[in-house]
C-alpha cells in the first residue's frame, strides 16, 4: 500500500503527516480522510485551484494531467513544474511526498 508524506503546513498539518493510500484515490481524498483539510471550493470538479499541491517526490509516476487541469493550474498561486490539483491527481503504486502551499487564491476559507 503506497504512502503519502504530507510536508508540514503551518495551518493544515503543522507537524506533517504520513498517510496510507489506496491506488486510484486522489491525493485530496487521502488528505481529507486523514484530517488534513485541503481547500476544495469546487467540490473536486476541477473548476478551481484551491486544492493545488506540489508533488515533491513521485510526480513522474502520476498519470499526466489533462488539458482542463493544466488550464486551471495556470491560475494557481505559486505554480511549480510539479504542481497538480489534488482532486485530480490519483495515487499510483508508489510513495509520494506532497507539499500543500501556504496560500490559495481563495479570499475566504470554505467550510466542508
């Protein structure tokens, strides 16, 4: 079973976290199941950038992003070459290290 290491994030997981993941589930679903409340204002429909994350390790093993995700990522704050929308990036059979950026484009945090 693959693991996702979530790097420390001041607000969401100050000490970082390690989570077990199922192949095929999204990074966002793994985070939420483990109490890491990544923003997802569009309810996981690839219509915003609030769930933007950076895959520090394991990026090359992920399926490539599609055109819609790429278009949305162009609007993300702090975009990097290893950026993905966590609602779209699905876990494969290898471990990952994920950074959740400190900021999103959301003016107000959504409550889920």
